[in-house]
């Protein structure tokens, strides 16, 4: 299994949080969200369109984002997404949960390394 496979597996459960983070910066549409994720990951992670739109639908059904159609003056008509106050709250809770999980995982891995277990 390559590094990109591992990254995808680890990241998959946090896609909603990542999308909410991007939308906290301002309204955006699908293609630009994908580009932002690629940019912020320095090209190490590429979110696929089906995953993006599944997440956007889920976030919208939960009331964490809303959508609207932009005007057509800048090319094709685009659907923009904006984070709601509930989405901002959910984002902050998810970040805190991630930090707690990261600390626990780091602790478990460090303890195993220090004990010499799991190195076989």
C-alpha cells in the first residue's frame, strides 16, 4: 500500500471537516474546493468529485452548509456553498475531537515504540 493510499484512508473520515474549514474562509464552489484541498495539501491529497459532492450533500442535509446559484457573468453557472453558524460550530467540535484523537494515537504509538513492541 503506497503513501497516497494511506493518506486517503486516514483523511477519508475527515473530509467534512476539511470542506467546512475551506468554507469558513468564504463561499466557494466544487472545483475550487478541490483545488484548495490540493493546494493546502501541497499536492499530496486530491479529493475526487464523487467524494466531494457526497460530502457536500451530507453537510447540506445536516444544516452545516447552504447552497445558492451564482450569476453567469463569470462563465458557466456555478453552485456556491456557504457555511452556516451550525457548520462553524460543528467544524470547531470536529477539530477538537481530531486533536484529542491525534494526542491519543501519538501516545499509543510512542508507548509502543518505547517499549520495543510492534517492531517485529
